[in-house]
């Protein structure tokens, strides 16, 4: 399948909605633009969003960067489910498989009604000193999550950017956006198309974790963060709220060694809640309790024992039911095989040993794949692969911008020649427009009747008497048309020396300004890509470091553990997450070029 368009290609297409979109409403809409006059694009990992304003409505249009398995079918299933639950906090949407045209090919898009509100993290940052507002937000959050669970639906990517908060009189309205990973009962048995924001998701979540419970862990994370910020607002200034609500992915991979968890455990009002979240990091995603149960106090945290001295290693104490039963099961299978060998014969004993051994190995392998440390290593490897694909796509976009910039620089002479031809044509018009068509009657072989027929064809002066227009005039012989062309060619030759042969200093200055503006636009796009690549590369390095420090566990090692030969490493042996740095200084970006460029108009009409 051909590669999906890049954000830059989508933006170029959206400049002309009437030809880019197949939806009649979007064709009549106007995209919001940035300082350069280009459609404002909000790019994420999987899609680029454009905001379009219609006559009476506003839409967010999501254009995808890569194919999502069964995307159309997933959105159809979601639409059917929402018809039965119209009060859920989703906006109206329409998935269009051939919604946008880029380079003579159509691609899918998601057309969504515009949702009013601000992202959750920004709303929280603006109300850190208003605990009563945060209390209302907590109640609204609990109600939203409970409403989702009651309808058998899960968003799949609950995080600050996908939750919009709007104030309506005395209540807070929460709206969810971005529905690519939503679960509804009709999708039972499928895999999750994405794993959600790593600063909110369970550290062991994989594509196989796809059910009505996948929102429980991120819902608990957001609930705990809101409770903590309500009781200690200064946490929001010490732990930046830019890409998270207090917690980061590293906190979930090693909660017992996380400085944030240790600090929150010191807050007496929320200590049980923090303990619950810490314990949830060690559960399987499906085992995390619902937020309604946590909020109502139906779930109690297990008491945490403070270790005053280094305990002796007691591996049996940490073994689960399966680990305790596996070795006796193997021994029992061996004893049964031996008994059958003595009683029936070697064939029966070998059959029991073989089938029993395969069954025990299969059960061990299935349980091995569900171990937290194995699931975490698998997820971290997938994240590394995702970052590699993302960085490769960003590199391709950067190369495309560099090619376009070099092509533009090579076309400066073409721009100059095109403008000079325009000026020469204007000068010729100023001279020929005063030679009315009646003068043609004085040319040899042209009569007054010919003049009348030229006027009937809309030709009133010598400038309008181009060969193309004369050819369309009716009731003229080929010889007559040739004589009219000779008459006009003689006038053009008379004024040829009066036509400009170079651009004036003012025109050269306008061309120079236009070139600077275009180069500034290329540079702005390039810097934006470089900054994004730097951020993604840093996140990739963090994931790689987390994977490198996570203790390895092979299946052979796990079998040795089941046979009581070796201990099992713990994910908590990984290094602790870093202590948060002081609030970062906000750097002001250089001002963007304020001149809007219109690719549909020549440069000399806009670079004044």
C-alpha cells in the first residue's frame, strides 16, 4: 500500500478545501491559518488535525499518517454503540474513507464537531490555587468514568490531551476526543490499535489488553493526581504539567522507588489512594479496580510493611499459586508415567511423559508471557520500534522540505523571467489599447466589412486582436486572418524597443522580499520538525535506558525458577525514576513571519 501523506502534504492540500475534500460542507469551509497564512496543523503520532470554520459550524478534521487496522469498521461499531447511548461525552463524528484528496489519490479522514474546552492539564494548571474547582473536577471525572463503564465502553487513551474541560454555569463539562483506540462490545476479541499515552497507561499493557477495563488504570492515575494537587498545589509547579499530570511512565515501572510516589505517600489524606495506585502497577491491567469502587472506598489498599533491616531471601513467599503447583505437577506427571510403565508398558509411560511434559511446558510458557517483567520488556521493545518508525517518517519530511527549498532557490531566474514577461505584456497593452480596430481598415487587403466582423467577435483594439481570438472570429477567410495578424505584428514590432528588458530596482526588491518570505517559511517548518525530532529522540533514549536497566528474564531462567533452582528477578530492581528538575524556563520562540503567502497568486502581487 502506498505511504500515507505527510503532515506537510496534508497542509498543502487543505489550503484549497474546495478541491481537497469530498465532503460538501468541508469544501465550503475555511481552514484556520497560522502566521504564514498556511492551514494551522496540530500533528500527533498518528494523525494531523486541522480546524475548519463553516458558515454555522466548526469542525476538527483528523488526517491519518499511517493505516490503522480495521479503522472504518471500528468507527462504524462506535457510531452504532453511541446511537444506543447518546448521552456519552463524545462529539458527533463521521469517518470518510475517501475524505481528502492528495496528489490525485484519496485518503481517509475523521470529521468531528468542534468541542469547546481546554485540555485537562491546562485547566488544572490554571486552577491550582482553587481547590474548590479541583474538587468539582474530581467529581466530574468520577462521573464520566462511571458513565463509560456503565455503557460498556472504554476510550483506550485517557490522557490530558484527550479530555477537554468547559465551564457551564456552576458545573464542569468534560468531553472526550480522539476515538482511534475506543473499545465497544462489538470489537470484543480484537487487538488494541494503539497503547495510549505512556504517562497514563499501565506499564504491562499490550495490544492484547483490549476490553471495557482498559481505562481503569489511567482513570486511577488522573484521579490520584487530581486528589494530590487539590491537597498540595505546589506539586503542579515542581512536577511540570506539560506532558503529564504529575506521574510519568518511569514512576509506574518502579513505583516503590519513585520519588513522586514516596512524596505522595507522605500526604495523609491520600496515602491509601497512593498505595492503591502503587499496587495497581503490579497487577495485570484487567485486575485494576474500577474508579467507582475506589472513590466509594470499596477497595482497600493492602498494608505496606516498612523494612527496618534487610530481610532474608524467601523466594517461596513470593510464589503464586501456579509457581507453587508447577513443580509438584511435573513430579506427579513423572510418577504417573513411571507407574504406567511398570503396570502397562513403556509405550504408555512414554506417552504420559511426553504429553504431560508438553502440557506443563505450554502452561509455563503461557504464564511466562504474562509475567510483569516479560510484558514490560515486550512493551518497551514495541515503543522503541514505534519511535524508530516515527523518527524515520520525520526524517523523510525533513528531506522533502530540503528538496523543496533547493528547488525553489533554483527557480529564482524563472520567477524573474516570468515577472519580466508580465511587465512587458503590461507595457504592450498600454500601447496597443489605443490602436482601435478601425485602423485595420487602412491595412492593405482589409475592408470595413472585416472590421465589423472583428468587432462582432469582441475585438475592439489591436491588443485584443491576438492570433487566437482572430482565429475564433466568424466569416473570415484564412487570408484575411493572416492580414489582421500582420497588421498587429507590425504594431508590436514598432514598440518592441520601448518594452522593458529587465526588472526595475523596485521589482527586484519585491522579488527579494518574496524569496526571503518563502525561505523563512521553509526554515520555520524545518525548525519545527527538528524540535519534534529532538523531543522524540529524547523519549526514545529514555525508553531504551529503561529497557536496558530492566532485568532480563529468559524462558530458561523462568523454568529454573519453577524448578526451585534460581530466584526470579523483580522489575523493582530497575533504577528509580529521576527526581523532577526545577520548573523549566519558558523560552520565547522567535516571531514568525507575519506576511501570509498565497500560492495561488503571483509573488509580485503579495510581496510588497
